[in-house]
C-alpha cells in the first residue's frame, strides 16, 4: 500500500480554512481585533455568527474586502527617477 505524504507547511498543497477566526481576519487585513469589532458593527465586513459569542469570517469575503479597499502608495521622490 503506498504511503500518503502530508504537504509541507507553507506549500501550495496545504489547505487553508474557508472560515477565519477574528484574529486571523485581523491579521489578514492588517488591523487590530478592535478594528474588526468596529467593522462588524458597521457592517463593513461579512461574518457568520455560529453562537452568541463565536463568529467566523469567510476568507473569500475578507480577500474581496482587501481588493476593494486596498490603496497602494508609492514611496520616493516626486518627479524624480525611481
């Protein structure tokens, strides 16, 4: 019987969860957990309420939020050669 190998951590074959914890969503967005709470209250991000105290965030929705709200700023001298 062939032996099944587990994918190495960080490899493309590693499966990522579809639902993120509050801490994972905050890390992905680069904000604090308190900011996540504010975004939830303002209905700026999608979430799933599993119990009265447990919420999860769809990874796809968080990534979509990043695409829609990410602003890239160039650093360097203005008008100069980069």
